[in-house]
C-alpha cells in the first residue's frame, strides 16, 4: 500500500515541474509545493532529531526534494557520534512520536549498530516503507558533509541537506550508478547559475583521492 503511495507521489511530482523553486543564496533554497509522504516523514523525523544533534540529509532524497521524479523508499541521514544517554533520549522521543526501529528496537542495540558503523532504520508504526536510514559520520568525507549544508525551506518548515556541489561530486565519483548519475545531472540542471564550479571540481579531486 505504501509503495503505491510512493508511485503516486512520483506521478504528482512530474505534473508539478512548474513548482516554485527559488535560490535565496548559495546556502538557502525555497520550494513552494505540496508535501509528499517522504517530505512529511523527513519533517517529522528531523523535528525530533534536531533537538539532540546536528544532522544532514544526503543521497537520493535530496534530488527528489529538488524535483527529480523517481522513487525512493528511504531518506539517508548522517549525524555526528553522540553519547549513549543522548541516543537513549532521542530513541525514547521517537518511540513516543510513533516511530520504531526496524533493524533494532533496544537502545543498547541501536547504539551498538551505530558504533560499529552500521546504519539503523526507523519507520512509523505499522509501516516499513518509507523509512529513515541514519548513520554516524565515520570518516572525513562524512564530517565534510555535516559541516557544509544548505537549508531547504518548504511551507511546512526547513530541512538541512548536503551542499549540492558535494552531493553531485559524490554521486559522480563515488556511487556512479546510472541512477546516481541521473540524480547528479538533475541537481546540476536545477541549480544552474548557483553552483560553484571550482568548488565542485575541488570536491571531485578530494573524493578521487579518498576513494
């Protein structure tokens, strides 16, 4: 049932290509459109998450948020390492607000997964899709992503996503699948005139050395 909803969202997004998207500056983007299921999940989760830690949304949902018409069953989020007491409070509030851990339920198990570099998934009760995939920053690139975010302002609120130059470079140099290359092309198209091409090239060089 949730998959059908996601497919319907894609069709709706396609018909909303005339949606209003405006770059206020190089770090702030304003979008005026109706929210999808993924958008609502992102807002609901990050509204809780931001009370406990900085975060950044990365990967496919960034392209979808900026108008790319394709499916995604999850939203990828990176956070810095946090203490067990803080994680425990975060998980408690998530559960209070109707979320549950898909791969692990206990606080200690969730903390253990994150400590081992394993992403943990959260979804709303009685659903599995769409879901949140959250992981700790585990290397210098993840730290760089956390330090360089842009604000996406929608009628419902604000989301923090990866800097577009870094997002494009990562998809082209590291991930490189056809889907990721299409995501990168879409981001370059919608951000034409606002992308820092020298910075984009700089990130590509960093990722080539790192990868």
